[in-house]
């Protein structure tokens, strides 16, 4: 075999220019890694990140996730200072409501964990909750919890801030450049072959999101995650989308809302989410068939129907937009971050499970910690990428496990809502 002509080199090559890849590059540079190269085949933040709801909340009992979300909130003012511009984080608060005894118990558990982690939480009575959201009938609410510091942010804007701050710290950003091959020598990843140049590297990070399984399989390894549809609707302007409205989580109905363009952005958890073969995935999301107009409208009607008892004007809502993207889900709803046993020089930072924006700083920080052999602030073992053993991400049974993780996402015991 003819030796490769290495025309470029880097300490770390990060593959993927979504919010995770941009965060990894930024946190590596901030940690002092002098030579980082980020490679993106299209444009930065143009795929899943561009279709994210941008929720920044703490609606989970997973301590690792709480801490990673807090890291993202903490980095926002730092990025604003570095790039000299506001990221317009909307600290709207998150009102979480329980209409059943089961959800009330979950809310009580969530409150306990959040208080122990120093998150600002407040119990509200029905009257106070009703004053915050007059469009909701609170007469049957059993418990209300306000997370005052929660909110939402534009995902692409945050991703570009990571990228801009990373570039200012010396990171090279290659856009429109395809990674054609990951180069392995004796169970050690030593670089990448791209459409622009061959790059010798000490570490390669697969942060390609829904396409990360394709990259890993190219060198004989399998990422235990499946591209899974995440979608939301946006209503026409209405009173529920008034500027003073908090984000609302309704786990009994598997629904979350936040204001958007004078209306409401509404996300539902599908009973069975649509999944896609990661090895046959088109390189551009616009070519992925994520919509079925008839089935989607029928499902919307089914999911709105149980809410008629609590939303006074629901029959007058008009829906102006339907947006879908691909989140990469794992069977346990936790990220994939770190090395595969038996392969050096290669890490993955993927399996965002619909929480890529929320935990972006935490994922970037943990990846940097692992590369630099620093003690992380979270338990890295729960994110080990080979924790499921040998898997086939194209297998139907495995798809069903990942879709089930997506279906349970709105509960406080799961990843996020």
C-alpha cells in the first residue's frame, strides 16, 4: 500500500460542524489545545442544529444531565463576552405541571434532585400558576413547579458563537470539505483523508450527529444510536404565545410548549417515532423523507384531543409551521461520549437524544477532559460508547429500543423535556 502523503496536521480533528462539534472545538481551544481543526462537509449548524427547539431547562433527575445543562447556561455569557454580541437567551422560566398522582410523584422527586444541585425551583399554587398561563385551566393541577432560570435559545446562533469563539482562539474551520476516510494504523486512528487534504492527527473526534454511525462503521466500529425524527409545530400568533409566557411542560400529555413568533412552539412525544437506517442516510436533511402530511396531521389531532380539558382555546389554534429534524437516540437515552476499548486516537461525541443544544457545553467540556486526561465534572462512565456491547444500528429491534427512548423523553425521569 502506498503511504499517504500527509499535507496537513492537527492535534485534534473534529468531524461535524453542528452544535456538538463546534462546542468540542471551542472547549478544546479554551483548554489550551493549540492545533484544532473542525471539518464540516456542508455549512456549520445547517443540519439537526438548525431544526432544534433550543430548550434550556433542567427537567430531569439525572445529575449528570443537570450539570451539563448548567454548563451550557454558564458558558453563554462567556461566549457573549468573547464574540462581543448577545446570544439573546430567553430566560422565560419553565413551568412544569402535574395532573396525575404519578406525575406529581415524579415532580416531587425532580424538585428534590434540582434543589440538591443548586437549581432555582419554586412550588406554585394553582392561582399563581394560572396567573402565569391564563390560557391553561389549572383546576385539575395537582402540583406546579417553576424553574425560573430555564428558557430557550436559538440553536444555530449558539453553535455559531462556539465556532466564532473557537476560531478566535486559533481553531481552523473547514466548511464544504468531506471526510472521505478515517485512517487507522495498528488499531490506532492517525488522521483523516478529506476532499481538501490528508490530515495527520493525534486524535479524531466523530461529532457528526445522525451521520456518526456511518463514520464509525467505515473503520469497523459501531455507534449504538439511531437517527430518530424529532418534530414540533408552531401555531399562528395567539394569546398563549404572549411575550410574558413561560415555557410549559405537560408530562401527562407528553407535551412541551414555548413562545415563538407570537404563537406557541409545541412539541409532542410520538408513541412510535420514525427512525432511519444510519447507513443509508442522505448527506443533506432536505433529502430525508421525514414528513407524511396525512399521517402527521392525524397524529396531531390525536395528541391535541386529550388537551381539550385544559386548553380553553385549543379548537381555535391554527398551525403555521411543522418542523422536523433528526436526533440521534440511544437505547438508554444517554449520550455516547468517549473512546472505544481497543481503538486509540478516536473518540465519539454523539447520541444527543434531542438534548444537543441543552447539553452542548457539557458534551464539549467532557470530550476535552477525556482527550486531555483531566478529571471530568460528571460521571464519564455512563456515556461510554461501547456500553451496549456489539450492536447493529440498522437492526429493526435496535431501532425499536431507540424509538422507545424517544417516546419516554417528556417524563422527568428521562433525559429532557
